[in-house]
């Protein structure tokens, strides 16, 4: 399996790695649910990179790879027996829980990736490419528009049919607390705050660590098991 040794992988290599992961995971595995959705987003970004959709395709390609690397690092940590960063722990710890609906897994992954990984990835990209946050803001919103499109599609596909009344109310209550619009606004605010703290490393690292923990708390709430919802546990198998 491909290991992540560089600060950024080309987008094609990121897609290959996520496809490899998808093939090796049981369909019901919570990480597989998120990986499938994130793979769709990354494929859309690659398509747009070739279609002059972004103002700065080189910067977006770099950001996309740095962004993906944070999620794939959590995958690698889990596969090697280490603990992923705090924001990712709920998803990896609860990935096989039979009382959690697939939509909860999808949103918990998005929460970790957007509210924690995205601001840090934009900040890293700005530092590495000599950009300022305002230089990337327009493309940041374009990436978020792609995320929102896929999130809306996933909600539509995974929400239960009307006849599944016994789980619809608690499920809608749990997933209704999270909004992609609020998440991306919060991510941008976190980026601006961390950008200003770069010259104060102690404060920077304290705020970044607190962000990871607080995002993890929201993910754990999103993964609240639902009474009355049951499915067979994810089959035991290789967990990359």
C-alpha cells in the first residue's frame, strides 16, 4: 500500500490511494462511507482543475493534496495501531458500531476534515507557496461549493425512506445540528486566527490542539448511536 512520505501527493496519486482503500474496506465500515464521499469530491476537483474552474489551479492542486494527506495520515495511524488526531478519533473508534447510520459517518468525517483539516491545510499551502489567505479565498469557496454539492447528494441518498419512521426522527435530529455552510465559515475563521498566531508558536499550537479536540467532540455527538436503528456490524477485515 502506498505510504505518505511527501508533504503533498499529486491529485492522481491521492485518488489512487482512496480507491485502493475503498476496495479493501467493508461497505458498511464508517471510514468506507466517508472515503467513498471524499473520493467523489476529489475526482470533481481533478475534473475542475482541467477545466479552468479555479483562479489558481496550481495552488488548488497543491491544497487538494495537502488536504487529503491529513485524512490519509489518520488512516495510516489507525492501520498501524496508533491513535489518529483528536478530530478523527470518533470516526475511527466507532466505524463499526451497528447503531450508527451511514449518514452520521459521512457527516462526522466531513466535520473533522472541513472544520479542522481544511484551515490547517490552507495555512500550510499559503506558507509553502508564498500566498496570503486573501489570495486563495475565491478558490477556497469554489472548493467548498464542490463539497456542498456532494454533501447534499449524500444526504439525499442516505436519508431513510419515509416508511422508516422509527429512525427518521432521531436521525434527523442528530444530523440536523451540523451544517456545511456553518462548517466552512468556521474553518475560514479558524484559518484567519491561526494565520495571525504564526509568530506566537506556543499560542498557535495550543489553539490548533484545542481546535482538534473541539471538532472531535462535535464528531462524537454526530455519531450518537440511534435507538431502534440496527444493521449488521461491519465485517472484520483488513483496515488500512
